[in-house]
């Protein structure tokens, strides 16, 4: 994995690129833009993960991955005593 930070506006915005590079070659840089917004009773997490991709398959795969990952985060936070 390799990438660059595009924006770091703590505590509510992080944008970065990332690309997979291995012995099979390089993938084009992808971009991820994450924003946290305070809402009644919690925090809304918005993520935009974009290609370039040759078709919609990678976007759908990433969507499922983000949903799973954020679900795991939600479960972990729910089981933690936070102030």
C-alpha cells in the first residue's frame, strides 16, 4: 500500500490516496474522503471512495467492505464505556 494525504483537518476530515503495488504490478491511485459530523445522539461518518475503475465491481466491493468495517467499529464502540 502506498498513498498520500490530501487533507487533514482534525478532528472532522481526512482525505487520502492509496494504491496497491506488488509483484503483479500497480493499481491506479484511488481516493478516500472521510468526514465526521456531529448529529443528535452521535456522529455521522461519511466516506467517498473513488476509482478510477474499469467497471462498477470494485466500487460495490469497497461499499461492502466499508459497511462491514464501520459495523465492526460501531460494535466496538457500543461495548466500550465512553465518557
